[in-house]
C-alpha cells in the first residue's frame, strides 16, 4: 500500500500506551508478515500484550502485579 499522501503521516506517542498512527497503514512484523488497516487512525501495540498484535486491544491497561506480592504468595511455609 503506497503512501499517496502529500504530507507526512502523523504518529502520536503515548506514555504507557500504543502508537497512534494516521491510516491507512501497513505494519511489517519481525517475521515479514504484513498487517493492513484502512482505518483513519490505528493504535499499534508497543507492549506486546495485545491478543490482536500488532493492533492494540488496550491490554496495557490491565493492572500488573507487583513482584513482591507474587513472591509472598508462595511463602505460606514461612510462619
């Protein structure tokens, strides 16, 4: 899909979120697979938690467990 636009594509970077790219877009993965979207704006996953990778499905919004909480759950024998 060639870029026929006269102006450059706009990409918005969000802290702890996806890249928002003006569409339509082609995304080429590490394995060479091409994903295409003709939407006017697409959200590209940067955390790799999306079930619909490379498209963002807002999985980055889920709370992450703290490492200390995970370790203490398995320490029932400590008392």
